[in-house]
């Protein structure tokens, strides 16, 4: 089995940390923001820090 490259490992670790923190953590399509609502919420994603709503 091939090992994951550093970028893939970093992305996986970041997602795991966000989910462990109790966030949905879906990344904004343009990058840079993550959904800070609870996991499995209904409707649009929202980052409370940047006040950004996205699909």
C-alpha cells in the first residue's frame, strides 16, 4: 500500500481536528474557511469567524 504524501496527511489531520472539536468542518469551495456549525447540520454551511455562508 503506498504511503500518503505530506499534503494528504496534513489535510486529513486538519479535518480530523475540526471534527473532533465538534464542528462540521466542510471547507469553503474557495478555501480558507471551514463550517463551524455542528456535524450533520441541515442547510448551508457557515463560518462564524468570517461570517461566510456557503453550500
